[in-house]
């Protein structure tokens, strides 16, 4: 995999149509969004009516529209902002919401125009605001368009157009630098929004942090060998440092980008189905209620789901594992070199299918759990995805490390159940015979080979799948469509192809828009998942092969750039979303890092000297020693993590400083007001007053002394503080101990 | 210990002076605070000057003063608010600070008078504000009086006067009800401030929660016996539920009392010593800096301190433990029944001394660590206190459970080193002889007896010490003083006793104030510590004796009332402080609960069937089985805790509703404004407009079409949304698939 593949395909290399119409890339016609309206399954009259309603709604919220022909029974509606006032209203609404939730320190100015002049929208924010104008419910001031859903099932997608000139320049710049600077991340944020920027920031931090374990791992590989306790400790410490640093960094980036706290702003899930309606005891508003107990019951289904998933995937993996061991280590007949690939073939064909089925099931389950907010839904879904990924990614290694090695000599003799896989090829029974209990010797290299496969081979394959496969798919699709339209024109097709009806001067632009309409939408979650799974290998198993971080370092340099290319070329321009965290994946990172402290300790104990005892025979594993190692390692881990958390919480950062500065400004303003107020306050019984008002006060005092209230008399005995001081001095004079006593004291 | 002792001593039972002057309790003379000015070791001139300065400063911030004679070379300065404006200024300052830190949702009104009318101060708040007026630095608008410190070392104390009539009524009410209701807690908060209210709220919650384990424990004691795994599991679950519920409850109470977030408002520690001065990068203010690395170095001293404390206390405990076992289980000579108390005597005499020394040392260490804020100081000090308490409270039990029982038969034979303690009394060597290795049989009842001692005897002794000892001390002190003054008057004392110079009508009041000036100040932390240590026994060891919670339930009913009596009678009226949590003790609770999952599992494994194997000989303990039990128990604990946390976080509460209501009010106001704004916005291309401006628009459009900019021409092809809709309909008409295709799809 050379760096060349990261070079963006220049427009000329894209396809014949593009080659001709290069200038289609040069302008976006000032379009903000394109809406694809598909009417293949709707009657003409209904489609027309819906369409009119759609453009009417858009016009109502201040969006201008132009319609053009799309591909295959679809229309392209070009949308641009016509009324800045409508945008301003939405900006104001969004900023008030932010302020209420503590994202902004100060309340937004009510004159939005002035506020926007003071604090102009950056590109991503503008796109986000306009998207909200299109999709927000009408009662919140939006047009209420919900793609693919409900009454708007004709609206296939809403997407923004790529800025190709910028994209080209951007990728060119990136391929030339080794490290992304904070400015680069700011740029991503300004263009693509905070959610994607957080992914890039995370991957960049991870990449930078990897330099240390890569260097240390390479040294350890040369000097310390595998399963070195020193490497294991350093690697665990690194995991703690990285995860905690990233938590710190998230806060900093959140403040830097002005999004700290946005995850608290929850949007209601459209698919939420309420069971009954009630009145909110707080606001008096009507609220839709779904009983929490009922949801809990549904959530409990996650347990059988997780067990079923683990069983299904686990038995597939265990079967393949068993077959592999049988063939590679027991079977001794012909075609062994071919048969050894059998489990890999089974895995690569069956696994994606199973995984797909389980993911669909997880989605259904999450929908069934009926969450009220999008965040809760995503969180629940991410958790399930993590569980599935955990099983498929790490279970094979767990089986090797904690079943095959310690119990290999017990289990392997029973593997002749798998002899039927090789029976057709065996020449005699002896080739299929498992060794008797005790005679089998485990292959200590198996674990290392497996780790190398997962951390090098699989990573490269993955990267290739991400960049090259979609490219080929796109090429094939284009070809297919060209052939189709050729066939149609040969037949003398009834409906004109869209291209024919285009204005000549717009044709290249429209061709390009039709192409972008066909692209996939970018899902930042899948990229994040990939990074988290990768981190898991590092945390859980890198002690097996200390070069793991070196491989990841190289991979991630490419990954960062490949993702940029993917977003620019293979996907629709993503709709900017805000975020102040990488979300539930952060919990997964912490969990993997914690679990790593256990697996690493276990691996180091089990495999020191490759799992062989001092005399070369498989080591005699003592249960209490293994468990004590784990107990000690895990609790040290938790203690150190606690210390690191405290330490890191004390580190200052530009973001935190900015936050404090904002606070300070407001506080100073208020305090200076309150101080100037109190400085003008009168002093009680000021000296000057006493002289002028003396007689008056004396009289009042005397009357007080004669007053019937004990309290009044008590407080009137001394006229003012001077008199108090005087009387006090007298009392001191009388009561003070003689000087000699004082000296003794 | 009967409930009678909780009855408050009525004033008539207090002392002869009080008996005569019962009406001294009836009025506080409208005094807000009393300042004790002591000049025993200062020269007359200096004392007079300082005194004048003191009353001058108080007058400057709007406080009126009266001076009276105190006891033993002291003056009593009575302080009351003279200028409400000054109070208002301080209230405003405090509320702005709260708002900046997010404690208040809305910014305070600048006209404070109106704000205070809208939201009047309750008693505790008023006392707090006035105390701040006296003690705040002058640059923050206070008088800058710092008792016992720096230039104000003559100021011995500042305290408020008890409201005896209320106190009497309050305690009477409490002794008559079984359960404290939220209103009772609100009342404490209104009177004594949030910090003390949080202690009572915590103890009340703990008390209520104890009902369940008490009932279950009693059942388990009857039916399941000791070391029952079922009781262990239920008890661990209860610990999780209680700690997590309390965390939830804290938030609720914080909101209810309007103090949520006050712990974020940090006050600078007066004793903080800076190393250098710098400029804050954020605010540009001068800041005092103490390098964090240097503090870290100093904090590292905690490690040797903890080790030293553990060694010193541990060896004392271990020695006493060894002696006790030697005498009770090996020694067989005369005086055995007396000698057996030897270790208890050593422990009860040496332990408090050692503990005192170590606490002083911990204080010095914490001071040396030089924290910037009071909160950080308190946190560090509390941690050290917890470590000391942990060792003294739990180490004896740990020794019995995890050294004596499993290793008893190995260790005990070596205990004859302690024979010298009994040698003087022994009649022959045989009485001192340790059994040979293997022949010694552990006493399985020892652990249970120890637990009963700690959970019943020690609790009762403790309660007694808290209530009765101070009462006796006070009585003795009064007697001593009476004798002293009698002797002085016999001798014909030189200085008049303060009583002689009192105005007759004030005399009873002043006598009472002098008495209150001598009382101790109340420290809520020591009461909290007591509760946390008690919770520790429950979490760590209650499986040994399931009646533990029953004992605690009874004890805490008394404790709650005894503490109320203590605050009202034996202590000065506490100065109200705010808090939104019980502070670092919460961490201690979590830690103990966690540790409990480990010890309980270990105890259940080690002691099932009293630590005897099926054949009656000491059980053969298998290391791996013990560790596996612990591993399983601990991880189940963590998993369940996580689930409970999620579950509890979803529970709504009145406090949370209040918070949401406040937010909602502000949001609604802003949103209604923004909506009314956007409803007036023009609709793009409204039908009406089109007709009137048609010609004008048409012309503009035509000119646009002729314009040189491609973009302008693109957007001018359709005049408005009606035209877009029309053209769209046309396109649909032409491009729609024939009806038969549609049906197929």
C-alpha cells in the first residue's frame, strides 16, 4: 500500500463525463442544499401536489428554490437562502438554546443582526443552521421536511454540494505534511462541523501518542523479547495516559470550538412512540410518556441478545479455530496446504453475513427500546455495535490465549470431531488421529501469528476496502448506467434522459450534482469504531507482539488522509453536526484499557518464556499465582488511573483559559458595579456626623434608656463606636492582668 | 442507654447561676454576633488601640457595637446590623458570585432591595452574610477580622447566640417523632445552614435505609446463620443502593436548598504561602503562584506518612492482639481473668495518644502541602483522617479475619515472645508454653466477638462520650470557676469580677453570654466521620454478625437526637456554612462499599462453616478458589454498581423538577420572543406580492437571464416557488414511469 493511493484522483481521472465537463466542478451556483425528490412509486398527481407543498414550505421559511431534472424519476431541488432574516431568527433560536444549556456564557443579544456581525457564522455553522431551517418542525420555525419519513417519503435526501476547488487544495496540503496542526483541525471544524472534527482530532491525538509506544515497542522487541513485564507495564501506563489525556483534550477542544455542553441539548427522536400523554409537572406542557419500567423490560432483552450473539459468533469462531488447529497441527495428509485455508474461507464468507444479520437485529432491538431522544438511541446502538465488534475482533485471540494455550493439551485430543472436514482428502485414519491426552504440545507461535494477522494484514485489508472498493463500485455503477442509457437510446426510449433537457451552460454542473446525489452518506461512527477496535488490540494484546504500535502508527498516518479523501470524493458532503465528545466510544476506550490491565497481566504470567517452563515443557500454571497477578495488576491499574486523572485535571489548557476569561469578564463587570455601589455607602456613626447631630442623638439615646424595651436600652448604652472604644479601653484598663502575670504567661 | 439521656437538660438543671437567671435565656438583645476580645497577654495600651481599631472597622461596614466585660481579661463585643444597605451590598455580591458559578439560574437584579424583598434571606443565610461582613477581606467589602490570626490574634472567637426558646421547642419536637421529615431538614437548613443540614440529611437517609438490612439481618441471623452468601450478596447490593441513592439525594437537596454547585466556589486559603507572583494569562490579574511540582513532591510525603502510621498503629494493634491471644488462648496460669484486660488497657490508653500525635502530624503535613483553597486543604486533611481512622477502626478485624484465622496455627506458636507480659504471674513455665505447630486450634468465635464489640459496645461508649462527658466537663468547669471566684473574693481580689460591674437588668443575659463564649465550636466533620466509619463496619464485616445493622439502627436513632442536643446545648451556635455535598466523605463511602465486596467475598469463602472443613478440622483453604471468589465478587459488584448508577440517574425528584422549571421559565420567555419575531418575517415570493410586483420582477428576471454571471442566470430561471412547483409538475409528468411499472415496484 503506497502513499500514492492517497493522492486524490484528479477530476480528469474520474470518468468520461467528468473529463469533458471539468468546469462543472468550478461553481456550486451559490446553492446551499440540494433536495432529491423521487417519485418513482407515486402517482403523477400526488407527486405534483407533494412537490408544490415542498417548495411552498421551503419558501415560507425564507429559502429560494430552483428545480431541475434528476436521474431515474427524480427531481433536483436547489435551495438557497433568500431571506437572511429567517436565517438570523434560526441563529438566535439556536444561540438562546445554547445559552440556556450553558454552552454560551452570556445571553445572546436580542438584535440578531448585530450579534451576527459581532460573531459571524463559519461555513459549517451556516450549513447546520440552514439544514435546521429545512428539517426542524414547523412549530420550531422550520419547514418540517423529514427525508424518507412520514409524509416526506418522496424526499430521498438532502445534501450540500462539495467545494471541489477547496477539497483538491486541502488534500494536496495534507499529503505534504506529517503532522496535522490545531489549525488543520479548526479548518475541518469550520468546513465539516464539530462532530467530524472530533473524529479527526481523536485520530490525530492517537497517532501522536502512538509514537511513544512504537519507539518503545520496537526497542522492547529488539531487547526484551515478547511477553516482557516491562513492556506490559509501560503499555498499560500509556493506555491510561492516552485515554485520560483525550478526555482532557475533549474539554479543551469543546471550549475552543464553543460547543462545550452541546451534548446536553437533546433532540427528540422522531420515531419515539408514546404510550400515553401526560402533563409535565414542571412546565405544564403536554408530554408524551413511555413508561421507564416498560423500557427497562425491553432493555433486558439485550442480555439474551448479547448471549445469543456471543454464542452464534463464538461458535463460528471456535469451530473455525478448531478446524484450523486440527488441520494445521493434527492432520497430516495430502492437500494440507490448501485445506489450511478452509477456516479462513468459512470466516470471511459467513462472518459478514452473520454480522449483518446481528446488526440488523441490534437496530431493531434498539428501535424497540423506543428511546425518547436521538442521543439515547445512538448511545444504545453504539453499545450494541461495540459488543458485536468486541466478539468478532477479540474472541479469536482470547480463544488462542486463554483456551488453546493453557488447556490445549486437554482440548486438542477431542478435536477429531473436525476430522470430517479433512476426511475426504485423508489417505488413512492415522492422518486424522488426534494425539492422546498429554502427548500434544501446543504451538507457542500461534498467538503471535494471529496478532500479526489482526494488527497488520487486517488493517491493510481494511484500509483497502475503505478506499479502493467504493472507488471500483462507483466506476462499475457509472459504467452500468452508461450501458443502460445507451440501451435505452437504442430502443428509442420514451422519456428523455435528463441530460437532453438541460440548458447547455448548466449541463456540466447538473451532471456533477446528479453524480453527487448518488454518493453514499458519510458515517463518522464507523470510522471511530475502527479506531477504537484498533486501540483495543493495542491495549489487550500488544504484549504478544511489541511491534503492534509500529504497525498502527503507519496505518493511522494513511488512515487520516484516506478518510479525508473518502469524505471529499466518495461521499456526499456531510451535513455538519455539533458534538463535544466522541460520544459512547469514550466509554469503550476506558473499558478496553481497563480490560487490558487484566489480559496483559494474564498473558505475561502465562506466556513468559513462551508458556514453557524452565525445563522446556509446558509451564505448570498455578491458578492462585495467575489470579494474584491479575488482582495485583488490575488494582494497580485502577490506582494509577485515579492518580493520573487527578494529575491531568490540574493541567491548564488554552480552552480552559478561554472559558475562565469569559467568566472573568462577566464577573469583573458585575463586581465593579457592586463595589462602586458599596463604596458610596455611609459609615455607621461617622465622626463628622457625631458632632453635628450630637444633641439629637443624645436625646434619642436618653429616651431609649428610658424605653420600656430591654433590648433598646441594651443597645443605647454606648452612643457610637468611639464611645464603645473608649469604654472598652476603660474595661481593659481595669481588667488587664498585672504586668508580672503577663510576663509569666 | 435509655432515651431519657437524650432529653435536653432544662435550663433549671444547668447550674446555680442559670437557675436564678432563667430570663437570661429569653432574649438575645437582637444581637447578631458576639466577638470575644481577649487581652491577657497584650499590654493595656496596645489592647486599647486594637480594640478601637476593631470597633472602627466594624462600624465602617455597617455594624453597630456595644461592649461589656467578659471573663478573665476579655471583653464581649455585641454586634448587630445597623445598616441594611451594607447587608444588601454583601447579599448582592454573594448572589452575583453564585450566578457566575452557575448556582443561580438567573442573574441577580441590580436593585438589591427589590431582590431581597422578592427572595428574603432565611435565618442561616442572614447569619452567613453578616459573618462574611465581619470576616471578608477589606478589598471585598468586609471588615477583615480574622479570629486568632495575624493582627487579630486578640479576637478569640466570633459566635452567634443560641435561640434557647426555639432550641427547647425543637428538641422536644424531635424526641417525640420517629422519623425526620423533609420539613425538619429544611428547618435545620434555615437555622444552621446547609452544611449541617447535609449531615442530618445524610444520617437520616442512612437511618431510613438501615431498616431494610436490619430486618433482613435479623432474619438471616435466625435462619441463615453467619457467613451466609445470601446475606453477603444482599448486604453488598444494599451498600450500592444506599451510596448511589445518597449521591442522587445530594443533588436533589442541593437544588431544593438553592446551593447546587456552591462547592465550585472556592475561597482562597489565608495561610497559603506563594513562592512567586505572576500575571494570570487569563485575567491579567496578579496571582500568587506555588509550583504544582513542588506541591506534588510534598504530597508524596503522604506515602511514607501512611506507611509510618500503618506501621505504628499496626504494630500497636498487632502487639495487643498477640498479647490477647497469648493470654486468652495459651496462658493457663493465675490471674488470667485479670490479665486478659491488659491489651484493652494498653489500647485505650496508648491509642488516643498515638492517634492525637498522628493527627497533629497529618495537619502539619497538610499545611506543608500549602493548598491554595480551603476546599483543597479540607479535602487533603479529610483523606488523611480517613486513612488514620481506617487503620484504627478496621485493622484489628482484618488481623483476626485474614491473619489469625488462616495462618493462626502457623503464627500462634511463635506468640510466646509475649510470655513476658504474664511471666510475673505464672507459676511454672508450662503455663507460658505455646503449643507446637499444628496442635493449636483457632477460636472461630473470636471474630464474631470482636465485631460485636466494635458494632455495639464501642458505639454505645462513643455516644456516651459525645453527650455525657462534655456535660460532666462543663459542670466541673463551672464548679472550678465558682471555687476560684470565692477564693478570690476571700482574698479581697484586686479586679472586680465582671458580674459586679453588670447592669442589674442585663446581668442574667451577660452571664449566659459568658457561658456560651466558653463552649466548644461544633465540627460537623467529626460527626460525619463517625457515620462513615460505622458504615464501613457494615460494608466490610457485617456478614460476620448479621445483627450489625440492627445495632446501628438503634444507635443512629439516638445519634440523630443526641447530635441535635449537642449542637443546642454543648456547643456554641454554629456559624452557618453552605455546602452541596457531604464532601470527601462521599468518596470514602464509595471506597468502603467497594472494599466491602472484596472482604465480604473473602470472609464468606474463608469462614463458611466457621472456617472448619466438613470434618471439623480447620478448612483447607485453596488460594485460587479464594482469589476467584474475590475476583468474581468484585467484578459483579462493579457491574451492578454501574447498572444501579444508570438506573438511579433516571429517577426524577422534586429538586430536579425545580431546576427544570427554572430553566423552562427562562427558555419559554426567550423562545416566545424569538417566535413572535419570526412570525412577522416575510414569506419568500408570497402569492400576493407576485401580482403587484409582477412586471417589476419579470423585468429583473429578464435582465438576470441576460446577466453575465452563470449563477444569476441559474437562479433566475424560475420566478418564485409557484413557478418552481409548476415546472416541477411538468417534469414529473414527463419523467414519471408508466403506471404498470409503478405497480410492479
